[in-house]
């Protein structure tokens, strides 16, 4: 049975979601009423997925999400909030969130998103176990897709799941064009405008991680996509 951490300060909504996911989704759901309680629960036991309300007392969902990513860079995170601003969605993904759902939402839609993320996480584990390379040499950097780490000497950079997946695709297409459509469909499973904006944010972060070696470059190929060049 998959374990879900649900952090929601509205007691009525929290109990409703907990009961529904346990009955319909057959999940083991731990419900916490604020961010501080959620972080304590997360550090005590492993979870397969986390759902965070954004507007909460003591510790808001974005801050909690950031703290969770320091502990575990792999666990799928869904942010739930009444805000629908593009800036809030961008912040959610910048913090390593895997999905974002706006209140009010249908519980059935949340269940679909949960199942999709859990399936994606399982597929990612399988990718690391198949014959596709998971270790890549990028100039003076070493990239380990399975552990989601970039290392250079004693320096270590931990990647989010989406950052690791995007860099892996670039490595597999080294010195060739990785089209935007291919990347979006492989990682986000949808090439819509917002996902494209989100991918651009992750790409900018990857460029920063690799900026200290001038022989490694990720260039834009106008109208097509991106290319990882290693001189």
C-alpha cells in the first residue's frame, strides 16, 4: 500500500481527502494540519507521495516543500492552493514540485494526478535498472542519473527529479538536437505552453549547475529545441 502525506489546514477538506484516498485509492494517508507537523511526520517515516496545501499557518506549503526537498529529492510532490497565478505555479515547480492543482478541484482529478505521478516514479526506477546508461561524463562533471547527482571534484549538486530527467535526455542526445516536444512529452507527458515555461526554468537551473566548465554548453536551437555540446 502506497503511503501519502497530506498536509492541509482545513480540517473538513483534510478529512474528506483522507477518507476518499484511503477508500477509493487504497492509500495509507497521514493527515497533518500545518507545515511544522507535516515536516515532523515526513522525517519520521518514508512516503511515496506528498500533497501540500500552500496557504497554511506556522509553515506555508512552499516553505515545507523546500524543506522536504532537502531531505528527499525524489518523492513526488503535489501543491494544492486556491491561487491560480502563473507566478505561484512557477514557484511550485521551481521548488521541485511535480504537479500543481488549483482549489476548488474534483477529488477524482486529484486521484488521477496521484496515480500518474506514482506510475511515473515507478517508470523512472525501471529506467535506472535497464540497459540505458545512467552515468554520464560531462567535461569535468560527472552526472549520476540514478542518484540525481552532479559532481565535480568535491562539489556535489543534488538535482530534482525533473532536472535529472531533462539532463538525462540531453546526455542521451549529446551533440544532437533534443526537440522541445520530445522533452515535454517524455517528462511532462503534455507539450502545452505552461509545461514549456516550466521546462525553460529547469533548463536555466541546469545551465547554472554546469557553468564552471566552459567546455560544456547547452544551446538553444531556434524553432526546434536544445543541444548539449561538449568540446
